[in-house]
């Protein structure tokens, strides 16, 4: 995110989203359907309102240009957007309300009210003028007609000539206006817009190129869920395609991830980033949003997100929780892992085979310096985290600052602590800590002749 407050204008359709959560342990006597005992009823702005909420929570100066009905849900929406300047016109239709009923982590049903396609609304002069002076514009089209209005399209076209415009399209909405900076359809939407068959990167590459030409826009980023996004753009030599991988996260509810991505792209563009770099920022923002709990992280008074892994995008506690919930065994190991080598890879693979997930406790840069001297580590902790997570056998990483990982271990209490070395399990200092909750300590095969010190010395000789 930018260090300075940016003025972002969000244009689009605003909905009232209601999340009803509860428990269910019986069926109704009237019909074989579950009875839900409601525990919470959370209301929030959805659609363009959700994008505005995210940007305002990030500390930006946000204006929402939308249309609203003359009804109680519209009044609720205004109260749910206290940090957002709302410039609205009459929609000529009821304000749509979407209610999701969930039991635990499972969606049970969604109830839509007032979601019939409304007439194309009128656009007021104030709505058009609200675009003036924006650092970036996000169009959050939810197929309810605002982006079809000729006056709004003309205003957006004029803004796109000098201001970054990010357009998140909808299959029932209008096509983006020509000349915008980037459109961000997901893969399913890209299929519907283009009619191109296929999947994966090959499909996304063809679809992005097709839509850049079809819509006459500067770039199209086809988002591919947890894989990332494929950015297609025009260059002086023709078409360019760039794949932006997503950081690995363990996430539940994906609601709002596309909105978070579009908001992140707009902020990066407003701060001066090129399109591909802006999409990278958007993908990272969406991954972080999911890791923090998704829409639940936006609710006022929500509990803090689980402990995040410094320098990485995986949430170790969430991984551990899910493995335990499925009855699995949590394994942990630790070390500096400064210059990964074959001995490390073999030890980590052997540790992973002991259970259903492997969490690596990694000495931070400060911790490594305290143990090995001022010239270490050779690689910073962010790079070491990234390399560890690139191994299939590593599920999560926890970075710790102390000389030993005892406090880190107490945070997630692994069932097994595995360590490679030429010593016995009872010699390991972590044995005392693991005994606090009945964990086991084991050693895995040690591979002599392979060490970071030897590898560093060899690199120094080579120069």
C-alpha cells in the first residue's frame, strides 16, 4: 500500500450483505431440513460498498458513487459506511439484500431479496463530478445498470484518459469503456465473455489477449483463484503475457477476494506502479485478506487475525488447526536453514513423513546473528521463508527471535518435534518443552558432509 493517503473513487452497484451464522444439531419436524440456532447476524456493505469499505479501512480518502433505493436497507448501508463519502442517485428499485446462512464453516443457503434486474438509473451531475481529482477509480460492476448509463460511461471514458481506472466486470453488466487501464475478470467470467474453451494458463493467456482487443483496453488480468492472475497487455511489439503467482495461503470463505484484488491494483496504480506490478500488489493483497479471515476481518470489533507468519503469506496456526480438526498429526522442526542444501531437503522430507503437516520454526535474522556471529545469516529471513515454502514437504513457517524455538512451539503445540542430527532424542533441549503437552521428540536421518558452513566456504573460494 502507498505511504500517502490516496483519493480513490469507487463506482458501482451497492448491496446489503447479511451473514447469519449459527449451529445446527437437529432437523425440523415440519420437513427434513436443518434447524439453525442463530448465534450472530453481521451486516455489511457489499458490491461496490465492500470495495469502498476495504479502501477506507486501509486509510484512503474514499468516495463511493452509486445508486440506492428509497428504503430501510439503503439507510442501513449509509450507516455501515461511516468513513466513506457517498454520492448517490435514485436507483428506481429496491436496494438488493443478500443473506448467507452458515453453520460453522459451511454455507447452508443464500437468500436474495430485491435482486431482479432494475432499469438503467439516471446519473446526477454530482455523481459525474465526484470523479474529478481522483488518484484512481475502481469500477465494481455487479450487473445492476449503473455502468450501462450513457452519462456514467462518458464520464469514465473521460477520466480514463488521464487517471488509472480498474474495472471489475460482471457477466450481466456492461463492457468496460475503451481505454481503461486494466479489467480484472475471473476465469469463469472470462469464459463467458470470450467463449474460449480450456483452462489454466493457456486459456487465461488467450482470453486476456482476446479481451484486450475486444474491449480496447490497456490490459486485462484474468484472475485464477489461488493460482494467481494472468496479465495480458498491449506493447509496441504486439501482445505481452505475464503470470503473477499467488502466495500460498490457507483460506476458508473466499467472499470479497476479487474486490480486495481490484482495490489493491487501484492503490498500486495510483501510487505509480506499472500494470503488472500493480496486479502483483493486488494478488498479494487478496491473499493477505484471505489469510486474515476474509470478510470477517472487516467487521468492527472482530478479533485479531491469527498469528501471521513474518515474511510469508501462510498462516501457520490455521494450517495446524485444520490438520488437527481432521484428526491429523502436526510435526515441527527447526533451524536456521541458511543456504538450503540437499541435507536440509532430506531432513525436511523425512520429518514431513512423520505426520500430516510440517511446520518449520525458523531462526530470525537477529536470532541467527546471536548464534553464529555478525556475518550470518548469508540469506535474509524473507528469502529463507520463501525457499522453505517452495518445498512440497513444508506446509508452514514460523519465524522466532529467541535462541531456541520453545515459545514458538508453545504457540501451536506440535505432536512431534523432529530434528536431524547425530544425537539421541533425549539430548534435544526441546524434549522438555514438548513434554509439557505430551508431544514426542524424534530424530531423523542425518547426512554428514553437507553443511551450510562448507557450502559458504566453497562459494567464497569460487568467488
